[in-house]
C-alpha cells in the first residue's frame, strides 16, 4: 500500500494544540492575540506533531475496539501488548527487556515529572544537556529540584557532548538524575555508541540515575541507527528508557507511552504511586502501531528525508547565511539564522506577525541556542515550500522590519 503524505488535512475543530493552542504555548497569551493573519492562514511549523494521517492500520484497530461499545476502566492485561512492544524493539534496535520492567504512562512528560520525584531527594539536582526540550527543565522545576545544565559544544551547527563539563557536574554528589535525550531534540543528533557509553559511564560511576528519553528514536534519517542507552549497560538497573508511538505514528493525542524501569524498588514506587488505569483505545492503537506500522514508517522516513533535502537546497539558495545541517533524527529542522536577526528579536512573534509562520526559537530550549529557529518539517511538501518561502522572504526582502541597517 502507498500512503499519501502529500494530502493536506484540515485539522480545524479538532481541539488540536497545533491550530488552537499556540497563543498560550508560544506567546504565553492569556486572552486572544490578534495577528495580521487569520488562524487558518498560518503555516504551522511549531509543536512536534505531524500533518499526516495516523496509519490506517492503527485507525482500524481503534474502530474495532469502538465496536466493542463499552469503555470501562482498563489496563494492559493482554500479554500480546508486551510482545508487540518488544517485537518492535527487537526488530528495530535488537534490544529487548523483561515484561515486568514495562510500565506505561499517559505521556513521557508526566513520566519525567513522576520519575524525578521518585528518584531525587528534595535537596538534589537534575542534570540536562542544553539546548534542551523545555520539559526537562520543568521536571526539575515542578519538583523543586535544582537544574544543572551542561552545554553541548556547537561547532558550526554540529553538536557534541562536553564530557569534561558533564563529568565535573556529575561529580556533584547532589546531582542524582540526568535526563538525557536520545536522539536529541532540538539538534536531531543520533548519539553514537561511543558517545552513549561515555555519558553512561560518567553518570553511573558518579551514582547518577539516567532517564533516556528516546521518543524520537524511530524517526531516523535512512541509514542512521539508534542505540537504546540501556542496551549498552545490561548490568545496570539505573537507566530508565522512555519510548512511545506518539511521535512515530502521529498519535500524541492518544497519550500513551512505554517506560522501561529495570530497578525493582523504583518500579515498586511507580506502581504504588502512578495512576495506573489506561485508555482502552490507546492500548489497542499502540499495540497495532508496533505490530503493523513498519511499512508506513518506512514510507514516512523516505518522505521526511526528501523534505529535509528540499529544505537544505531551499535554504542554501534563498537563505545562504543560515547554518542548517540535515539532522540525523527527528522531523525538526534546527536552523541558525543569527546572521539575519538581532539577538534581542522575539523570533516567534516576528515570524507570526511578518511571515504568518508559527515556529519555536532557541529561547524556548532552555539555553545555549540563541539565534536558532526550529521548523517542523513533518508536513506535505506543498506546505513546507510555502513555509520556507515565507521565512526566507521576510528575512531577506524586509530587513528594515528587523531594523537591520
Ligand atoms: C524529547 C521529548 N520528550 C518528550 C516529549 C513529549 O512526550 P509526551 O509527553 O507527549 O509523551 C517530546 C515532545 N516534543 C515536542 C512536542 O512539541 N514540541 C516538541 O518539541 C520530546 O521532544
């Protein structure tokens, strides 16, 4: 079956954050914010969900469950759920784990909040690498824990880990947890085995737990290989792995993710404290994704690769001073436009007002990301081209708007 990723789907009236939540999330606006563009005139390249229909195989599984017509309290009791999940991790990552280690969460963000609370004492600290997905910081903030940041080294847009800095911070006896993004949002790095081994060794030797957030691990450029961090440390029970179908199959709204907790005590705390009931539609959707999603994902990856090549060529031609490398993973383009914009510019507001494009900028990724914008490329090519046209036009044809003399 050939899936249609060129189809433009109307998401209006679906309570989508993407179409209706941007004022509060990007601009922290309480009430209505008025822009020179109507809401449906924006090209939306901000939040990380996709403009593609969720695979029909998943939708079919949901429909079959709907026909059962009762949606009472539910949990994963069917052993075939676990078999579907480890079947996927075996096929794609040559990695499995025992069934008792698997728990589920209504999302990875809530899992981060809970795990930080269960792992860290109140006077301890959470270590992250920046730039970082903002909710890693929130996991520390909402638990009243001090955040410690280790800045990634950025060499002309290629990010690597500053091991000396990371080790110095991991040595702090109050640092008890590292939330590690593997693959990395927003840079799109796929960490190599060697990089993962160095990070894991530094953390584990200093008694630092690791949450390896691997939500983007299926969304690789063709040819890239993801290594689960825990796969490299089979003798450790201090690495918690978070994976989910939500990013891969555009089903974040079904709020269902997998958390692999090898440590028995921590798992016991999770089971005692976590609200364990689950959405029965999300259970069947996730199981169907991991059983029947291979071909759709294969075609999605090819389409995304082509979107990235298109973007690289477009920016080379129309925004030559921008620094952009096709990322090894994610569907997010991380673009340094500092050559075109003053440091103090509020970039999301600028692009919303002057280009009709909704995007996130480096200031939304904790630190170490000034002058960057992040563009969601998981959209039909026609939408992507219009978004890129608007971004490049406003930066090159209207420099006065930016007070660039
Ligand atoms: C690294 C990472 N972890 C967790 C999540 C969210 O997991 P959930 O709670 O949905 O299961 C995201 C989603 N990233 C997004 C969502 O919108 N923009 C982003 O960058 C993410 O990038």
